[in-house]
């Protein structure tokens, strides 16, 4: 993504973090439906991303178009998106897709890391099944096949899918947006994998930790980050001593190597 689009998407995700966390699957369905509308009309995309229009004008247009057809949460997401600037017209639709998937992922995350892993596993199994069969690929990309038939085939290929996985698979087989269904599912799993990093603590230490210390550390990190984490411990003698913990974008570093580097910088200045 270009810088303008990346910044706009990050801004909306931060602004709407609590809203997305409380949204349900109906919001995701409505966002996907709005995406279909955007994808069907180049003129509409141009109007909603036109930088010569004031942000409030674009937001008003979105409310006029979608307001009476979607719930208030969906409308809030859409108006926030069209109020931003985008590098390309299609980037707006891509952003709608990202936030729709984010809502689905948050629903799965209610079961913690296990819920995310379950969702990812179903999608990866579906992707492998589709990729291994030319016949299935032809059936899912046949322009003459009805969406209902593709959904039925998708369901047959993923019988253990949860409501969250079913929504994403149905989306991939009926509206892949210029991609093959397996390619879109791959994009979905990449977003899930990124979310999983919030639940995995990368712990770097100078030497192996004994089991009792590991359990105390796990409990401390769970309390500090406010959720049950999965520890991924890496032994790196270069840290000398102490510990470095990374969960998503947040880093807690108390290693000797880091302290020595900080001292070197202070002395050099």
C-alpha cells in the first residue's frame, strides 16, 4: 500500500478499535455487502475518494447511500473510511475488506488464541483442499455457476467451519475480487496470523529457563499484558543477561546488552 493509504487505514483502525471489538458478525456481513456496492461502481468509488471534496461531504454521501440500510456501527465504520484520503480508488474497498475481516477475527478471538488458531486452521485446510484439485478450482471460478452453488461446494469442503470461517469462505468463493478463492483465503489467513501476534510473547533470554521460573514468568506476563499468552522462548547468548519480551508491537527489554548499548550512546553524546 502507498503511504497515504497505509496511514489512513492505520488511523481508522486505531480510532475504531473499541467499536470493532464490540461489533458482531452482522456488521461484517454489512461491510462485505457495502464492498460489493463499491466494487460495482467506479463512479461511486471516485466520488467517495475524491480529494477535492471535503471529508464531511464524502461522509454525508456515504450516510445517504448506506445509512438506512445498515446498522449504526456499520455506518460509523463506512463514514470513517470515506472521510480519509486514499492513494487509489480501489484502496477504499480494500480497507472495507480489511475491517470486515477484522470484525470476524475479533469474534473468533473471544475464545482467545485457541479461537484464532481454529479459524486459521479451517481456512488453511480449505485452501489446501481447493489448491490440490483442478476440478474444484474450475467449479469455484466458473463464471456461469451461481453463487449459491459455490457456497454449497465451499460448505461441503469445510464441514467443520464455524460461523466466522463460513462467512469468510462464502466470501472467498462468491466475491473473490479478481483473485482466485484460494488466494483470497490466503489473504484472510495473513490478517489472522498478524492478529495472533497479540497472543504470542517472543521471549529472548541468554540461557534456558527452568520450568518453575517459566511458569512465574508466564503468570507475570499474562498480568502485565492483560491476556493469556503463549510463550515462544528463544535462547540468544548475545543478550548476556536479563530478558526481552515482544508481544505484537510492544517490547519490554531489560537485557544487559541493551543497557550496555544505552550506556554507550549516552557516553558518546
